[in-house]
C-alpha cells in the first residue's frame, strides 16, 4: 500500500495551496539527490514530487480524497457518468419512481469513501444504485453488452534536468488496483515539462475482446539546485570575481551536456544575462533551447594582506561611484 500523500508532505488533509507549496519546497531541498547523498534520497524526492503534483491539482486531489490510491483509474467526468448511468437505469425501469418528472438530481454516497471498494449511491429520486453494477457499465466490467475499449490512463513521470536533456531507456513501476506494473520507457532527448509519452495498449483493459487503452506518461521536470527550466531554456547563476567582471574573460559554465566556455565582456555588472546559444534542452523538431547565465559578482570572504593592499590601491586610484553613474 502506497503511503498517504498528505503524510508524505507532512500536512493535514485540509491544507491549502500555500501550505502545500511550502512543505513541498522544504522537502524538495532536503531530499534532492544532488544535495543529499543518502541511498533513499532519490526515492523520497520522487515520492514528495508526486505527492505535490497530485495534491496541488484540484481535480486530482478531489479524486484522491474520494478514491485513495485508485484515483488514477477514475475519469475526471466520473460524477457526470454516474449520473448519466443512473438516469439510464431509471429510464429502463430499474429505478422506480425516479423516471418521472421532478426527479432530484442530487445524491449521496453510502459506505464508499476513498477505499475504492463497493457501496451504494442514493439519489435521482429512485431506489439505491449498486455501485459495482455502475462500475461495470461505466468501465466495461461484468454485465456489459458489446465490446468496450479500455480507458486511456495517465501517470506522471518525474525526470531530472539531466534525464530530460539526455533521454534514454528507463524502467518505471506504477501502482494500480491489480498491483505494481513495470514498464520499459524510451525517453526522447529534450522532453519538456508537461510533454506526454504514449505507451500504446498499456492503459485500462478492454471488455469482451476490445483493445486496451493507452497509458500516457506526463513528464514533470524536477526542481534542480543549479538550473531553472523555462520551456527549453535553462537559467543559471554565474558567480564572477570582481576582476573578471571588470576586465572580462572566458569562464567555464556547467551545462547538462558538459562544460562550456562563456565569454564575459569587460565591465560586466551583477544581474547581466549572458546567453549560450543552443546549450538548453535539445529539440528533435527544431533549434535547441538556450542557456542564460545571470552574473553575480562575488568578493573574497576574507582578504589576504596582499589582496587588501591591492583593493586599497584600486579604491584610491578609481573615481567610479556606482551610486552616481549613468
């Protein structure tokens, strides 16, 4: 049984969006594999990321609250389909008085909750509806007439920036009501956040010899201590010494593809953005993204005697005033 998502983030079930975000950021910084060397850090980090992406989405959170670990198998229009199935049953004579005018459109669950088990639905001005029977008609189980194609399903695929950049083969395991299932996934180089990877025929099973649905893996780029991702572009901080900023020079920059050289123009101040063209995420259908380095001038935290002497000479010789310059 998977851990409760609220427990994963350490929040109460009535936590608001801001509280969810604060808990997520704190845990993401704690367990990111680049800053935490514990063997289980990566698994914990992915667990935290999945919990946040589910609970921060109102639709997914609502289904999770009602159906627990089975929420992925519940379509977003579940309530509408239940209501339609109930009206159909009533019209066919299964619902008694509910088929007449003035039928209530409301209803309530009895003994269902978030367990994913059985129960009854009361509403529509008719007798109770057997939920198992409704599930059969909605999702192609017992009692269905002709072939019913399996439902498409969706799951999130968390990736680091490096994995999104390089692509490659990866084995993943997803939990379903029938148990854990493993898949070998080909990740194209340069996938971006929100991109869907289709696994044909790996979704819900069809009924009466109908084909299975597809499984769509939605890419989620994980937070990174070095890179900020914007589409295919990457943003990094570029610390510079005062002398490199003043005199210019060439400095190394770490990119997901390896080390690159960046030319710093003379007279560069903090906050200037320098671009490395094509060093962002690759694009199979066009130009790659760019990497933007934002300069940040750093000074030695503790000066040596010689450094202090040279800085004092510079201060005496220079008329530059950053608070009164054009």
